[in-house]
C-alpha cells in the first residue's frame, strides 16, 4: 500500500548497530522488493537476528537509514506503532500471550487498534486459524499446544493486521524436528501468495526451495548475496564456502 | 496510564483535603481546647471498667473546665504521645501526672502545681532488697520520661545499678515481679494505688525528691488556658472539691472499695473477655478500619509507584526508586512518629492520629507493594512485550492487555502476604495513640494488671482476623486463576 515508487519494500543503507563498544552490525546495505522472499543465513552471532529486529525497531539502529514501506524508521518522529501494523513478526520462541486463548491472541491487535469490530475480527481470526490448520484450537490456551502449533498460531496472529511484510526470526529453531514441516508448509503457502518475507533461518532446504534471494551474513557484514542456485552451488566468498560445507555436510 | 494518574491525583487531593479539614475545624469560632492525657497512670489517668477514662487528672480537668466555662476535648493518648502532640501544636495542653522540671520548662509553660508526689522504690514482695545500697550491680526498671526515672538516674552512679526502661507502667512492674529487675521507681500515689489493686510489689523507701505535678501548654502558646486552669484550681481547692477528687482515688474508703472490686472481678480468660467486650470490640473495629483503608490506599499507591519503576521514562524510574528507597528504608515506628509529630511541626497544620496512621501505612506498605509489583512485571518474559509491540500495540495497551495480566498472577501471593503484614503493622500505630487492638490491650492491662491473660486474648483475636483475611485472599486468588 505504502510501497515506494520503485517497488522497494525495504531499503537499508549503511546500518550500524552497537551494544556499548561492541559493534554488531557494521554498515549493512540491503534492498528488498515487493513480493520478494529473502532468506538470511550465517553462523550464530553474525548479526542476522539483530538486523531483522532493526527493521521494526525492536532494536534502535545506532546509525544509518532504514526505510520500510516508505517510512523512515530511523527518524525518531516516525510513529512506529503505525509502521509496525504493516510489519508482521514471528519469533523463535513464538511469544504467544499465555493469558489469552488462541483466538484472542489472533484478535487482540485488530480489536485493540480498532481495525475491525468484534464480529468481523472473530470471523477473520477464525479464517486465519483455518489457513494455518488450527481452526479447532481456537478456544484452547497456548499452554495446551505443541511448539509447532504455537508457531502456526503466532503466524496467524502476525497476519491478522494484514501486513505488507513478514519478518521471521528463526521460526523453526525451537521446534522438535517433526514439527518443522508444518510450520515451513505454512510459510511456503504465504510465499506463494506473494507475501514479502525476510526469513532468518538455518533451514537450508527451505531457503533453496522458496527464497528468491539468499543473503549470507558473518561478523556483522553481508558477505555475499544472490539467487539460491548460485549461492548454494557456486559460493564466491571463502566464508560462505566454509559455512555451507559445514552445514550441508552435517 | 492516564487513568491511573488521575487516581493518584484524587488520592493526593483526598489526603490534603482531609488535612485542611482537620485544620479548619480546630480554628472554629468558639475554641475547644484539646487536652492530652495519659492512659496507663492510675490513679491519675486510667480507663475504668465501664471503658471511660477516669482518675484524678481527668476529674480535675473536667471540674476546672466546668468551673471556668471552657470547652475541652480530652484525648487519652498516653504520656509520650500527649507530650509530643503538645510540642507539635497537635494539642493545646497536657495533664498526665507531669512533674514540673527545669528541662520541661524550656519546652512548656506550667500551671500552678496541683499535686505533690514523692518518688519511691518498690521491690517484689519476697525481695531482700531494702534500700538503695542493695541495688549494686543489679537491674532496675524505669518508665521512660518519668520523674521516677530521673530520680533513679541521679543516684545511679552512687549506688551502681543498671537500668532498663519501659513505655508502660505495667511492663515496668512486671519486670520486677518476674525478677528481671529487682526494683522500680515510681511516684508514690501511683505505686500505692497499683499495689492496692493487686500488683505484687511492696514500697521500701520513703517518698523522696518528689516533684509537683503541673498542667502544661507549649511554651508561649495558650496563656489564657493556663490562667483559666490556675483560677479553676484555686476555686476547687477553696470549695473543697479538690480534696474530694483526691480522696475518691487515694482516701481510705477508696482502698476498701478497690480491694472489694478487685476481689469481685472474674479474672479468668472468659471473664476478662466479657468485662472488656466493648473496649476489645472497639479496638478490633479500629484495627480493621486501619487495615482495610490502608490496604486499599497502599495497593493503589504501590501499583502506581511500581509501574513508574518499569515505564520507559527516566524521571519516573528515578522518582519511583527514591520513594521506595525512603519509605521502605524507614522503620514503620519512626515513620509514624515523623508524620504525626514531625510534619505538623514543619507545616504548622494539625493532623489526626488516625490520618497520620493511614498515611504511614500507605507509604510504608505501598513501598513494599511497589517493589513486588515492579518485580512481578519484570518477571514477565521480554518476548511478550516485543510480540505485543511488534503487532503495533502502543506501550500502554501492551502493558494493560498482555504484561499486567501475567504480572498480576505472579504478584498475587505477595499481595496476600502484604495484606497480612499490613494488618499486623497496624499494631505499631499504638505509639501515636490510635486506639486499635494493641493499644486497647495496653489500656486494659493498665487497669487490671492481667498482662499475660489480656495479651493472650489480643493474640487470639489477631490470629482469628489474620486467618479470615488469608481465607478471603485465597478465595480471590482462586477466582482470578480460573
């Protein structure tokens, strides 16, 4: 809706993030187009998650510019609540609200932010739960769900505000292996529907199959990026080669 | 958050409104003098079996007021509280068996003396101590701030004894009866009256180094009150009423009467409960009032301060930390005395003991509440706030819908704990003369000297209401957890 003229959803320029004297992101540049699916891979501690969290200002960038959906979020005057409505985020540990039922989790934001009256919000929330295959769990509390179910509810919750962009922060890392497939299936479905997605992941199979572009990060830098075929089969950077050798042969 | 600020403002205005109300009524057109008296100083000030305060001081000031057409409001709050209240302009005068001394004259203006009392030493009935010489190396019990204490201290070096001081006469007597101390020093009429009424002590010295009792006002204040007191006293002495009053409590016939009543009295546990139903009920009610009002106000205050501790605003965090630091760090007893005695001294405005008590508990219990409220909120996983904010919820909404409902669950056991502590802490307010359950116990004991039994009754009453409060809280907890 608010996409910039040239169809760019996210434009990051010279992004630096410090924790005290520790420089975590060392001047990143990345552009993500509408409908594009970008997977970010790299070793632990490389700054992938921090980068993702800078995109909806869960982390304050130290310097550089981050423009999402046409809003300059590095500008303190920007109303972040407004911007965040257009950015869905899915966390590694789901972060469902344990005090609310599954349905209430999904409906909370639309109702609190007056995007829909209760009847419409309920209908939409049920449709979203159906979409992720959990319609029958609507009245359950998160504590009674499995990890994979929780994560699918979290995706439904993030979709409830009709975001233009979805951010996934290692969405399958905390799951038992047999649960991973269900969650990835939901994400694939989303990608097919044309959702703009940025996914921090260790699932190389998913990246190969779904991503339009793969970004390899290490030590706070983007080392290499390209389409999956090229990056996985012919990595140029020695760090990328080293990383892929380790994860693919594991 | 805005709603809560409004609540806070309302609370402040209520408190200040009450403060102002207290001030204005005391400055009403026809002056009513507020006079403080002791409560545990028979035969001068004590509570009769009917629950009314009586004694030489009480009868005398009432007779003088009648004689001089003065309106007086007697406040039986205990010697220390009365003296400090006059110093703080909380009260106009004090009549409490108060000896006129040089030191006291620097703070107070005294009336003409209305009674002369010598100091005597009393020992346990079977004791071998006969004179001051036998005190060497032994322990002596004294009552804080009395002439007896001053006298004992003046000869302490010469006779080489140790000193333990008590707030209540009865505690001092009992310390001698139980043998912790070998002797007590007391004004002769008080000691004699106590022994008549069954204290197991005997007087072993002649009245000495006594002093004159005087009615006191704060230095430089209320000179007309002193004039009226002196004129009234003169008149009463002339028409014989003064002698009648003294004889009523210290005359021969009074001895027989006192002995007779003492014998007639049923001093079993149940008998004591029956005799004192009114007083105990009143004390219980006052304790419950204090508890309920304080719990409500402390919870509001504590939740606000606790939230200020976690909101992303530096000034609020700082203010909250400072308030918690001060009011949690100050002993409740000191805080109560500071608010009741100190604040009027600073602002010049009177404040009722009850209001001072409520403010004390609100600040102190509120500070503890704030600490566990902020702790409870912090205990909620960070990811919850992040998830709520990433949906576009503003901070306040995220707090209210997501964080607080989870935090409150964590806090509930602490709340129940704090309610019980608040209930118990009301007993400390007896120090500023509030007639709650503990103070009621002290007063009953001052009359009947049945310390062990009365404290047993009071203890059982506390246990019962604490049990009820616990049940109530647990029932609420169960409902909230559903």
